[in-house]
C-alpha cells in the first residue's frame, strides 16, 4: 500500500484452486498497497439542515464547500483538502480541526478481476497531494459523499456517514458494462498517527475464540529490533481464509507475517497511547484482517462481485470511542449484521 503496483505485480492464478486464488489475489492487493470547536447552537443547526436539504453544503468565500459534519459529542468528519483525490479526516472531540490523527483514503484503490481472467487489475490508485481530478463532493447533515466513473464501465458511489460512535463507510459500485467481474474491491485505508500511532503493534488487537490478543503477539522481537529490520512489514490474521503455512515471507522487500491462529471476527482495534480512546474497524465478512504498522492502518476489506448491469455494496464501520476493548467489541458485534454484504 506504500508503493504503486504495476502489471508485473499481478500474479498468475491459472493453476490454483478457489481458496488459493483468493489468497494470491489478496497478496497482489497488499503489494499495491487543544481546544475543540464549540457545539453548534440551534441557529447553526438549522442552517446546516437547510444546507443539507440544498445538497451541497455551505460555500466558502473562495468558492469551496464547507465539507465538514459534526456529531453531538463534537467529533468531526471532514474532507482532507490537502489531497485532490478523495481522503477524509476524523477529528476527535477536544482536538483542533488541524489534527490529523485519523486519516482515511476513501478509497486507497479500486481493483477488479474480470470473469474468466486470471489476473486482477487496478482501476484506481490513490495518489497524495494536488494531483488527479477532485470529485464533486456532496454534504448532507451527517454524510459526505461523491460519485465517480472508473475504466471498465464501473461507476461508484462513496459515502461516509458520521454517527455518534464513529463513521460508517459505504462503497456502492455499479457495473455499467456487459462484462462480469468476479471480484471487486474498494479498499478503505484508515491511517492512525499522533497518539494513535502504533509502529511496533504494541496496542493493536484482534479477537480469537478465546478472547483478545495482540495482532503481532507471535513476533516479540519486533519490540526491540531496529526499526529498519522491523519495517516495512505487513501483519495479517486470517478470518475466512485458511491460515497460510508460511508464517514469515519476503515479498519484494516487504516482510509479511501471518498469525498462526485465525480470528473469530472481522475486527481490528488500536488503543491510544493513554488507552482512553479505541479506534476499531469491522465489517460483515472478509478474508483476513491486517495492518501496515508503519502507517498503523486498519484493514478489514470486504469484497464483492458485479454481474453485467449489477451492483454491489461494500460496508465498513469504524468505531471511535472511549471505552474498553470488551465494550467496543460488543458494540461492533451488535452492529455487524447491519453492514449488509
């Protein structure tokens, strides 16, 4: 996720079974890869509701929209104006609006595999800074969204909705062509910095049948080895996919660590340094969960398929709350079924 993929990265899959095919394709995807603002008073809320009905939010003096939404607790969801291509920031209550502790590439990439093909291909790859075309954002009272066309006849709606306990992300790709896609991925990429950054995976947890465990618990040497030996790395834990037999492997200079036990839920959580905040990502189902510790990103990437003229829904929820791991996990499991496939 920290280098661009090329056609040479795509792996031939013509001699493998369905399970191995999924794992190989996923390996390809992985390589691609203070004072708060005061609560709105009633007048401001009324203006925001009016703007939401208008559909495009408030206009700034420079002609740009005020692409920010807030919940009752003071959490803010906003478009990251430092990037032309779609990215969001989540600002915690009590933090300045300039805070970048939670950044979300929305998405990092869009990848498909056409029916009958053996290779996946990227239709889109996020590039930082002022490059590419800026989407036409729309704002409602609690949501930010845009629509975009991609090569191959794929059109996609991307919507992020701020809730009281975090943000619900939805990608809704629609196939406007007569070809079928056996696989479509729109990969959400939440990246944690500042007090949430966890470079050595000391505060990043997954859940097994017997309870919580650190994602990287099977690699204790990570805590003391020089950073240039530990990074770059990817740490993965299987959910529906079989656990790979090779626990550690090198792929193009990136070390991949595969946890020996499967998780029992598509859930990954990181605690803040003071252990007051929990940021947790979950979805309805996925092949595995994983993180790039250098970015402290959380991946629970759901996937779908597109028939000719068909559509799919790819949902992820990010909980951002004060509480214990047990409390946050219970919240996620209560909401999991609402993230329809």
